[in-house]
C-alpha cells in the first residue's frame, strides 16, 4: 500500500512531526533504519518505522521518504506487512499507518 502527501513547512520540522505522529499512533512503532542525503542541493531523508505485535500476530513496516521541494516536503510512504509463522499479513495495520498520513495532510 502506498500514499503520497505534500506538506508545507521547514524540511526537518516536517520530517520530525510526521515521524513523531506515526510513532505515537500505535503502541510498538519504532524507527529501525534511517538515512539522510543531499541530492542536487535538495534534502532527502528515509525512515523505516516498524511495529511487531506478536500477541495479535501482526507486523507492519512503513518506509517514509521525505523530499525537499522548495517550500514543501513531499512524503512518500510504502506500508507492508509480513507473513510467517509468528506474524500474519494484515492490511489493517498498513491502512492505519497510512491513515495517520492522510490525517496529517488534512490538518495542515
């Protein structure tokens, strides 16, 4: 599942606000990977946020890519799940994560 939003504001503040809201949206989310780059004078950040809930058999991962675009920040999110012995592939966790992004965009 994918979602793209555009948010007005300073790059680092937008990146931190989006990550913070997603991390606080459900118990168990944490940042597992992160990288920051500068490409052709524009800032780019990548954050991998994951949630493992073994009691309900769910794993949700959200890869966020932030791209600086003049006075806006383009945020691309790819949400996925995992199938295996301990974790079931459920779209509920993925949808909930992307709903957080839709709400952020609406509230802007």
